[in-house]
């Protein structure tokens, strides 16, 4: 989980600050096209490693069990 920190104009991606503040994760708008993103928004996501860096993929609400995500 993490919080949307800012928009990186050079990369064209949003930047997430992880809750444990260990590293930053990027959001590609194509992966999150139906989600309204803004600074300060708290998100649940799955991290994937790509050549350009670590990116967040959305977790669908239907994928969470009784124990949560």
C-alpha cells in the first residue's frame, strides 16, 4: 500500500510513496485508466518490475478475501 505523491512530468507517470517509505513505485496511466488519481490518494496495488522501474498494478476489489488484501 502507498500514497500518491506526485506526477513525474519527465516520465509521464504518477509516483507512489510506499507506506514503509523504502522506495518509490510508478503508476502508468494505461494500467489505471479507470481510476481517478490525485496527490494524497491512498492505494492498494501489486508491484511489478519493468525495465523502466517498479510499477504498481491495481488490485480489483473482487480479488480480496475475507482476510483482506
